[in-house]
C-alpha cells in the first residue's frame, strides 16, 4: 500500500487503515496531516515489514503525535522504518528502536532527535539527522552496529556521532584496530562541514565504495587527498562544495578507471571544461548549475 504526496491523509486515517488491514506487509503514507490528535496504535501488525510515515507542512504536535513508542510495540517484525519530515515540538523525545530486533533499515530524515535514540544491532542502513552535541549521546553508547553497510548523517554533529558509534564497536570487540569498526560499510554520506584532519579520522571507512560529502566547505586541497583516504571509491558526490577543475582532474587521475560516477552539482567554482574532461575518461558526471535570471528567478541547466 502506497499513498503518495498527491493525497493528504490524516494521522487518524493512517491508524484506521492499518488497524483494518493487519495482513499488510508494506505501507507508505508520504504526506500525513497531523492536528492536535495523538495517534492510537491499538492493533498489532505482525505482518508489517515496511512502514514509511511522511509528515506534511501541517503539524500541530509534530513528531510527538506519532507516539513512536506505542507504534514500535505494535510492529515487532519491521525490517524497514522511515519517519520523515516531522517537527520536534516537544523538548524531549527519548526513543528506543533496539526492541525491533529484525529492523535492518532505519531512516529518520528531517526528524529532529532529542536525545539520540537507542538503535538495534540488526541495522544495515541508517539515515539520521544529528543536530545535538555530546550531552545527547548516552543512548548511542548502547547502540552496537557491526552490520552497517550504509550510513548517512546530516547536521553539524555528524562526525561526533559517527566517531562515537565507531568507538562503541571497538570497545565491544576489545579491539584497538580502528579499521575493524565497520568492516561491511560500503556507502557513507556526511552532510556537514568537514576538514582534512576530520576526514583523516575516518580511517575505519577506508573500505567505502560510495562517498557523499555534499554541502561542505571542501576545497581542492582536501579533495585531492580523498583517493588516498578512500582508495576503493567508485562513486563520489561533491555537490555544493568548493571543488574546482583542478580537484576533479586530480581525483579522476588518481582513481584511474575505478571511478564510475562523480556528482558535482551546484559547485560554484567548477567550470564545464573539467566536467567534459572527466566524461571523456569514462566517468559519468552529474553537473547542474543555476543561472540567475533576476527578479528572484533561477534557471537550472546541465545533466
């Protein structure tokens, strides 16, 4: 069952649909209108494996209206859970996803957390907004994630959180070898300002094949070091960074024919010559830009 953004559905309707269809395995509600009513999850959903709840721009109670703790109790066999575009209108929302022992994919996108939640050991992919500092890390100390293959963090504390998760794994294993932390990790996305020194600390991510460092202040000096820090890269997204043609050429040359795709959308210092040069060497390049037409209008161009 998928109800897309074209249809605005109330949170009350969502709970009723699920209550009356307990055989559902997959359910998505992408644009939920939330008034002052708190969801009542009255019926257990033993067959539900995928649940995605997207909030609309009309929210009175924000994420508190979902009553996530009650939802978790009624969906014990979830493998995929996505909670997206929900506001944090309560100052405190302590969540424990660790009881979902079969959960493999968790997406908390545009879903502010205070504090960070407990996470299940079974997770293989995690997407999470991280805008809270070290005082909110207590629950993550109990989150042991050795099976992660994909990790996507956005927010000013992305590096703090990821380093903490890495340290938890090392402590559990009694290992001092940093590269043992996430042996299965192949895809890493950090939407936060990162310096070269901070990237050096990501030694545990050397096996990553897909790397996304969007919306950062990365310059050529840092970009040119990426192939050394992440020698297995096949896909690299540097959109909205300060990379220039010099950095693009350095990456392509150092990785040789290994690099299959490069994202450089909306990079203000990058010209078309370097893009075409990379394409001429077999790299698929995503390159879009805006042209200011005046009067607040912009034209997007490129591929």
